[in-house]
């Protein structure tokens, strides 16, 4: 489960700064069976165990530039920008090397251990009561961390179509996303026992409730579809997202 605090501060009409502070909760349950399918209650593994991990992941700090905004006379939106992540999330030494040496290890990490650059661009268009958005992000590490781990390049692009369907306080959105992750490196190379990159699609929809100009509540349902996975198998469940948004002024108009 992921929980994120997102804050955006408008500095000028065309410039803002954005902060994202994520918190992760991971619960792991491991079951071990013998060759006949019977449980092994006292078996201990160096790879998997029952555990609960909670911690802050790497936060993001970005600047956004908006040369075009949708207004009463302007139908186009253009935003772009970029920033960096801060290496706050927990990291681990090479788990694949430890596994081959027979030592207990941990695969779950909450950060990359490096300051990673990122960028984004959003293009939107308003046609009567329908808004169309294309949003693209790019992120990746350029140097390895203290354990010689280097996170792979991550690319995501999405197409969203939103409409109020004539309702005053409600809006509805459908979205399709394409995501690709390059393999991460340990000691400058892809470990033969690791996942060697993945490609996914995400299909979903959202419902927005906007009781006032300041408040917005949203429910999102997404179905992930794995297109390519090197070095393993993956079963992904339905993704449910909830968000609460509040907008207020710090400086007087």
C-alpha cells in the first residue's frame, strides 16, 4: 500500500514548485510446502519470511512551467518541468549476491540511494465538455549508490479523457497508460537472477467529486496488464486509489 502527500505551490501564474512525499506499507506472508503440498511450519528461508515493512520512500521535488493554461478563451494546456528525488528511502546491499552465498537478505527497497533526475510534460485540450490530456514522465538514476545499485530508467505516458457529463459537482475520467522500466544494475551489470526489465499497460477509470472550488475527492480503479517481463512471472491485482485534494491561498491575490 502506498500513501503519498502531494503539495504544489504556485509562485507565478506560469511557475510552480511540487513536492511529493510517499509512504509505503508492505506486508509479506510466506508459505512453504513439501513435494506433496503439505505445509512446512518450521521451515526457515533466507529468501522469504513473514514481515511487515513501513517507511518513507524517496520524495520528489520538481518545478513546473505552464506557458499555456485552459481558460474561457484558451483551449490548450501545456505544462513541462523536472526535478530530483532525495535518497531518503531504505536501501539494501545486493540481495542476489547474498542469496548465492547462502546469507539472509532483503529484496524490498523503498528508495534508490541516489539523487535521481526526472522530467515531465503534459499537453491538454478542452473541447466543449470534454478534456483530453497526454502526460509523460521520465526518471532514472545516473550513478550507482553505495551498494553499487543503479535504478533503471522508467518511462510512462498516459492518455486521459475527462468529462462532467453535464453534472455540476462530478467528473468522470477514463485512462490508458503505457509504462516501461529498464533493468536495474548491480555492480554495473544486470544480475542473472534479477528481473531484467518490464513493460506494462494500465487501463482504468476515475470518479471525481468536487463539492467546492477548493475540495476534490477521487476514486480510481485500474487494471494492470503486463506485456513483457524478463526473468520472472508476475500476477497483478486490481489497483484501487483514493485521493483528497484541497486548494488554498498562502499569499493574498
